C-alpha cells in the first residue's frame, strides 16, 4: 500500500492528483504566490479576468511566475453579479487562454458574497450549451446542487462559509448531503480558515477543496500552503479509512483482563 | 498627426487616438501588449485572436482588452 493513497480525481474527463485548488489573489507579490502554489502541491489555480493596464503594460504578470503550461489556470468570474457579466467574462477568458474548464460564480451581494443561485443556474445553462465546462460556486443547498448538475455543471462547489471569512465549514450536514447526491465532483469552495477546516471537508467525502485567503493571509503563507496540502491528504485518507463509530461513553483501549 | 489621420477610440474606458487604417493587432502592439496573452472585445463582441490582424479599427470603437490576474 502506498504511503499516501494517490488515487487522483477526475473533473470533466481531466485527472488530477492534488485535491487542493488554490487562488492567486491577496498575496504580497507574485514570487510569494508562486512559492505558496508550489508548497501546496496544487495543480489548478484560480485566476481572475481583468482589464490590462494600458498605461503601463510592462508590469509583471501572473503568467511570468505561474506557468500555465505546468499549472492549470481556472478562470473565475469573481466580481460578477449577473449571468450576463459572468458569461461575458468567461468568453473573454476562453479567448485569452483557450481554456474551457472554468469557475463560475455569480454573486448576490457585496457584503456576504453569497451566490445568486437564480443567476448562477441561468449562467450554467448558457455556458454548458456554449461548450464550457463550468465548475460552479454555489450555496450549500442539496437541491440547488442537483439543479446545477442537470444544467451542466461539471463540479459542484458549495461554500463552507462566506468567501474570505475563514470561519470553517458552518454546515457539515448540507455539505454531506450534496456529496451523497452528486454524480460530479464536489469541492468546498470558500470559508476554509485553517488546516483542520480543509480536513473536515475531505472527511465529509468531498473530492477537493478550493481556498485562497486561508493561505494568502496566513502569517507564513508558504507554511500554511504546506499545512493545507497535508490536511487535504489527511482528510482524504481518513475518509477512505472509514472513521470509527461515535459512542456516548468511554471504551477502554487497554484490556480489562489480567488487571493486577 | 492631424485629426484627419487619426481615429478616436475607447480602450478599457480611456479615450485614445490611433492612426487611421490601424488593425486591432497593430493597436495591441502599439500599447505594448503580447497578443498571445490578452483577449480583445470590440463593441461588446469578442474578436478572435486569429483575426486581430484583419480587423480595421473604426472611429468610435470601444475596446476591452483583458488578461489574467491573481484571484480566488
């Protein structure tokens, strides 16, 4: 048996070894960002689509530090509040990078960054028809998750807590219900604050975890990236191992027979 | 350059004057961008990269030129 089971996971026909997807926002600089990605072992990073600075086009860019030939770029629609804006953004992303595997998020309001599920569902339908492979950020709602899957989502990505909050998984029951109901991969996207949160998501049977702030805003982002790698692996191993049953009362680990 | 030789366009919300007869590829190069790393939208329609060298800039065109930046 291998030291760590490296069974991989598949989304829309593409197989990855690492179950950790990391964001590329909020880092001190590109070098720290690249070092954190390397330490996390992630094979997929999320990226945003924004206007180029036409007054100073010589500024360093993300691609100079994180090579899209080695690491899969997953373009997101962060900042989009309507299906139309999200679709427009991803059409541009596909033209800029040629990638059809994308992260769809359509936000409902700025304060909580909670998803607008009606717009999210509408965008998922359009994108799937246009040949995109949308991995979809969504509410932790098992029914909405099924509807997204029917609409063409290639992965369901419920929030564990609000984006950037670091509160950890607030509702393990709904995350588990989504995992049990889904035929496509389920990844907790948003809300992870520290390593144990990532492990919890994996112990619930999620296929992966997506995070940004938990690593970028740690005092030592590179060390936290490594911690997250280990936590995701540990959580996955624990899930596959099958945890013990919980009991209300103690059960001694040492034999009672032969007591002096 | 006189006004007659130039066109007024908007790029990422900024007004710019470009030489009459420019293609979008020439416009992108003039700004100093690598066309392989950006996507161009002209009047809300994506311009496929393969045709950037064929499409002429027209007075009043509105362009969005985007690339990838860090994000979560």
